[in-house]
C-alpha cells in the first residue's frame, strides 16, 4: 500500500471510540486527553482504518497519546504510514515526538523502534496508578510505561 492512498482528516467530534479503544483500555482514560489533542482519522476508500491523537506537551515536544489501526487493516503497513504522516505534521514545528507504551508490549516497542523511536525513560506504576482495574497483556499485568522518543 502507498501512503498516498490514505486520507488523513483532523476531527473535532464524533470520535471513533471503536478504534481508540484498540490502543487504550477505557473510554474514561481516552476522554482525559481527547479534547486537548489533535485527533486524526486515517481513511482508505471511505473506510476508517486508523486514528491517532497528538497532544502538545510544550514548544518542542508533542506526545502521541493514541495510535490504532483497525484489526481488519493491521499488518498491512498502515501504522508505518501513519507514523510517517505524524512526522510530516510535527516537523519543523516540534523537535521531538514522544510516546508511551506498556513495558511488556514487545510488539509495540519494536514497532516504534523500527520507525526511528528510541527508549529514554520509564513511568513507574503508570498502569497501576491510572487505571481502576488491573490490565493484562499476553498474560502479564501492565505496571510500568516505557517512554520512547523520535528526535528530528
């Protein structure tokens, strides 16, 4: 698939929670950052195939709060195309993009590293302190958040 086939639209309402919930556990957690983020919908032939949220941290940093690809379109390069588009949106306005994911999310960490992100910090007990119920991934309870950054 080519990047040009994807259409990216900035949206301000009617958020695609069915996609957002693929990357975050609860609607309540999503609602904490949604209204203060730029939310983009990725479309392919009128299908909603992905979504991402960019949160302005400061004059040099934007945080990728949520990125998700519809299960039907996963493993087809859509996520990489979205990261490429995110970089285009953010440069030269920002110096870096940061993102956090579960420290046991091996596939997610690999995805970001393949796309030029590097590990730089850990938020201890993030998933324990910020979610009311324990969250499990691959049979492991999520505890710490791994932070990664991409520098222009």
